[in-house]
C-alpha cells in the first residue's frame, strides 16, 4: 500500500514538472507582451503596456507572412489529406512481401531531413522552369506531410471490421456506396485529426519552406529573419493571440463533445 502511494505521488510529481516545463515558456512569452521593453523579456520589468499589440496591428509584413502561411497550410491540407487517405487504403489491401517495400517507400519522405526535401524539390522544379513560391512550398511540404496522414488513417483502418464492408457488398451495394456509407464514416475521426495535424505541420514548417518559398515569405521564415535583424515583443503579441484562439477553439470543441455525449447518453 505504501509503495503504491509513493508510485502515485511520483507519477503526479513527474506530470506536474512536465507541465510546468511545458507551459513556463508560454507564460513568460505572454508576460513579455505587456512589458514596456524594446526586447521580448520580462526582466527587467519596465512597466505594463499594450503598445506591442498596436505594433502588431501595424506590422503589414507580418500579417502578409501570416496569410501566406495560412494559404500554404490550406493548400497542403487539400492535397496531402486525399493522398494520405488513398495511400492508407492502398496499403490496407496489399498483401505479401511487397507491402513492406511499399510502406518503406511511402515513409521515406518523412524520414528524409527537411533541408534535403526542400533542396531536391527546388532543383527538380527548377528544371521544369518553375520558381519558388506558394505552389512549390505546397508541393514540398506535401511530400512528407502526406505520410503523417497515411499513418493516422492506417492506424484507424487496422481496427476496421472488414465483414461490415463485405456484408454491404453482398447485399448489393457498390464499392463506392460501401466506402461512402460504411468505411468513410468510420475513418472520419482519423481523417479530421490528420487534417489538423497536416495544417499545423505545414504552418510551423521552416527547414523545407526556407528553400522553396521564393519571394512568398511564411510566418516562420519571417520570424527567423526578425531574430537576426531585431525581434520585438510584437511577435510575442501574435503568439499570445494565436494561443488564445487555440485555447478558445479547444474549449468550444470540448463543450460540444460533452453535449453530444450527454445527448447520446440521454437518448439511450
């Protein structure tokens, strides 16, 4: 009994330390947004201010970079999710020794350093007279982000009961009807999760984007350039706004999920 209490305390202590380590930089970043200092820091504290939110609103280059990142992430989302789902469906039907080779081939972009992906994409498309920009950034990021989608959908597919699909086909349903009415609803949670991961992976990508962006600077590249030329707490203000939006969306999702769970429980 005593050993169990010690183990429980140790686990809780570890989790507490982990969350402190995880959230402390975010808290410091948020506090630095309100510090009247030219540099993003909380020490020394020079007084509370909101001028960095005004500086953020007036930073046209940062908003342009943010819009470019959203545009690229949306493009990656549209391209990578269907490719990843198709790859997962294909792998789930392949049998024999060839499956390992095909799986390794599809996973290879994910295991390749982002710098190599960016350089190779730029060299290949330069030969086709396509210069860097939003299009090339979407193509380069899709090559490895599609693998994330494939892995998440494939994990969901491994728990799918194929007898449901076979029963639908034996009752006269076409392959498309069986996919749309049975398999697709089952894969919907994995596809939605993979879409979120794909968007975030694209939004925060730096190594690959740096080589293929052309003149279309994304937010990560813009912030990296500001680190070299002079970073201001306006970047902290943008981070605080984005974190607040993320928390708000998470709260809305959790409230919606609990309401749906309560409705399902009451209906049963």
